[in-house]
C-alpha cells in the first residue's frame, strides 16, 4: 500500500508543475505573414516561420512582456 501512495504522490507532483505555451501568428497591416520576426519573452527566444507562426513552450505562470523585432519595421 505504501508503494502505491508514493507512486500516486510522485505522479501528482509531476502533473502539478504546469507549464504554459505561447503561440501565434505575426502579420502586417495587410494581414500578410511576416517571416523571421525575432520574438523574446521572459528568458526565451524564437523566430517566426514562413507562415508567420511562432511557439514558445515552458513559460511559467505570470505576466510577461513580448518583444518582437524585424529589420525594416
């Protein structure tokens, strides 16, 4: 019985550490996707793909500022 309680506790602990994902699409004022936009949030960096899509995993809970840069904008 003790073995099952330990396993249950470990599984609950692993599930309780929730991670958040931020994803989206970067477009211009004509709704055209922007490629190679550099995005920085918290301590994570990424770039958009050819369709303007980006994804950042493993963000902790909280409020953050998203910075986006692209040469020429």
